[in-house]
C-alpha cells in the first residue's frame, strides 16, 4: 500500500513467528531504535524536524526515503566507489571517517574531502555517475554506514516532491564547492605552516583519527613536511 502523497510503496514485514526461518522471501523489519536514528539523521540532512505525528507529510516523506537504506559495517581501507566506474550509491555516515580522492596512474593521490558522522555522501557531479568517473571513496576507519541505491534515492525524492530534490542537491553541492574552492585558495596563498594551523583549528577530530600521510595529501604537502609541521605545532 502506498504512502499518502508518495508514489513509493512501503516495505512489507513478515510475521514475527517466521523471522527465525532463513527464507529469502521473508522481509525482516528494521529494529525500532535503528529506524528512529535513521529518520533523525535523514531529517537533519533534509533540514526537516521529525514530526511527532506519523500522518505528517514530512514524516511520510522521511519514512519513504528511509526504506531505501540498509545498514552495514566496514573495515578501514574498504573501497566503496572507484574511478572509471559509475558511482552507484548514496551513503549516510553513522560512525567513522571516509575520504574522497582522486588518484593518478602513477599512484599520486589528491584527497579532496573527509566525511564523518552525520554526513551524506552522493555523486554530486553528473560525470561521477558514468564510466568517466574520476572520484574514489574509501573508508579511513571502521565505519557504520546507511547505504541506498542512488537512482532509487533520487527517484523517491522526486516522486514525493518535485522541488525537494533540487533544493537538497543545491545545498550540498554549494557546500562542497565552497569547501573545495576555499581549500584551493589556501593552497595558492598560504604557507604550509598556515594551512596546517587551519587544519588543526577547523578539523581537530581529523588530526586524532586520520593517518598522517593522508592528512599530508589533504593539505598538499609531502609526508616529511607534515611530520615537521606536526612536531612544531
């Protein structure tokens, strides 16, 4: 039965007495606590306060989108998206750190961004959704993620509200663009010492959780230079 105001059907749950059976046709419902946590996280991403009533349109919208996600735990250095392959998923970080980067054929890496708890990660650029994709996404630490198919995610949002996708996409695209251009400006105008000071000031959690050689690539300096900056700082 479809949710009022949305075209995406709700998932069906099997009778509890059958859930112990290992049958692929059985649908296992998400535990109530995890379901609520996912709804709250999606509410923050979309800028919506989770309503108290489940007949509220915003609640119905978030519930419909939440049904697309499944929870997974991954180890450090797990490749999630690779270059020259279409980016297929959208990720919501419950716990952990991931890095977005490009890598040359010679193995030189440019790290563009780190994602942490509460961040939504999706293929912002149209090129990333094709075989011309040049972006890679890999876990830095042990991570717990909510994952959904990107095409289904986008279609579900558009089906519920034609304008909501454009609003959602614009906000996150502008945020990433601002961060990228400001970091490039800092690389062109500030010394390595000044850039390191900004890293410590703005991203103290990364200093504690991310290996130094990755922070060096993010900062645009050699690992030996980063080590000297860290000792001096």
